[in-house]
C-alpha cells in the first residue's frame, strides 16, 4: 500500500524513512502538537515550500534545467487566487477559478519561454528566465490599480476558512475554527501535489527526463525529442509552482511582491534543493523543513545560547541574535561540505 502511494520510490534508508515519517506526523498534527500562531504558520510554510521546491527539483534535479523564474510562477498562482477572491467574492468557486487560471497562465508562459529558449545552452536559458522574472516583478509593482503595487493585495477567504467560523468547541485544547480548516486545506493540498510530483518523476516521462539530464545527445540519438520533453517538464513544474502559490495565498490572505516574487525566495529554493539533495523528491521535504525552521527559530536559539555564555570572552558577541544570518551561512557551508549530494543522498548511501 505504502509502496503504491509513493509510486515505488521508497526512502531506501531506515534513518531517512524515520525522518520523513517524523516530518509527516509533525505536519499532520502541527495544530495539536505545537499549538500557537507562529508554530502553525511555520508548519504551513513548510508544506507550501515542500511543493515549491519539489516542482523546481523536477526542472533542476531531474531535467538538468537551470531556471530563475520559479518565483514568477509561484507569484502568478498567488495573485490568481487573490484577484479571483477580490473580484468574485469570498467563495470556494473563486479559489478554484483563481488557482486554475493561475496554473494555466503559468503553464502557457512557461511554454512560450521554453519553446523559444530551451534550444539554447543552459546558461542562456537561465539568463532569459531571470530577465523575464525581473520584468514581471517590475510590472506587478507598477500595476498598482490591479495588483496593489508594492503594498500588495489583502483579501478575504471563504468564511469557513476564517478564524470567526467555528464547527465545535475544542479538541485537545485546540479551537475548532476556520483557521484550523485553512491549515488542513494547505496540508492536504500540499500532500496531494507532492505525491503527484513523486508519481511524475517515477513514470516513464520522469525516466526520460533523467536520461536527458545525463546525456541529451544520446537521448536525442535514440529517438526522444529532447526539446519537447524539456518544455513539458517546464510547463508541469510551472503549473505546480502556481498551485503552491495559490495555497500560500489562501493561508496568508495577502499577496505582495516581497512574499511571492522576490529574488530572496528564489535563493531560498536553490538552498533547499542543494541541502536536501537534487534529483530526489524527498530532498525537497528535508531541505524545506530545515531551512524554514532555521529561518524562524535560529535567531531565538542564538539568543538563548548567547545568554548562557554571558561573561565568557568573545562568545556572547559571536552568538548575538543579530548575527543569525552569518551562522545560517556557516551552517549551509557545512551542510554542503559534509553532504555534497544533499542530506537524502548521504543517508541513502550510508
């Protein structure tokens, strides 16, 4: 049963299986295990970024395609839901229309970009995607009448997903309200999309992508249309990224250039792929979990550590909470040094 759900792609490591199982349980029961606004928000972000990173790994890890436009597709999905809920009202039909329109627009845009630029070498494709993503980010910022500009859009989700909606009193001390339902919409949506990506990479289509990544000339020689497969992978990746953006918009009830289109998010995606391990969907789970947790809690941990060594020369300055980005960079360097194939690659090899 589990093998069928995972499309035959088993963890192949008892430690990795244990870690993945622990992450799944923690995310599935996050509102009950870690009650609190910040912890549940962190869990929701992990769910969304797992899907976003997995969709990017389809391009980079499985297809060998370097793109810097992934946040553009992510933002298209988020703005699609935001605009639909703003103009159609706060109904579930608006969410479905916005998510579908965002995914379709992202796929069409990816098709146009891929069709005209995937024939060139990888570095040129990467530069083209970077240019297009930058142009879209500027366009969104300037179309303030439609997108809210730099301020973004704040909108209302269906009443059933709002904190004012209650479908019970309490369960294990957790309020049964719309915010809880909203979290599980994000969790279940992310789980379904992740399992879909897992199925894609373990299908014949995924195997051909890996063959193209290893040697595109040989794949072309045995009859595969390399450009077609790369364009199809780009469109699928863009559509899934847009759906991840839709889930993110539902959770935040706000979209803006900084939350969906910024280059910082693109860098985070690259870091998550490298930390978790390229060419494996499970790497998206590990990488997204580790980096999102570090971004949210490393500063607090450093503050606690700094207070414990107070009075010791130099250490309190080094562990100052304001230097958390420095230590995040150090941790990334160490992870690349000790896990050159990512955490998943290292665990599977051991």
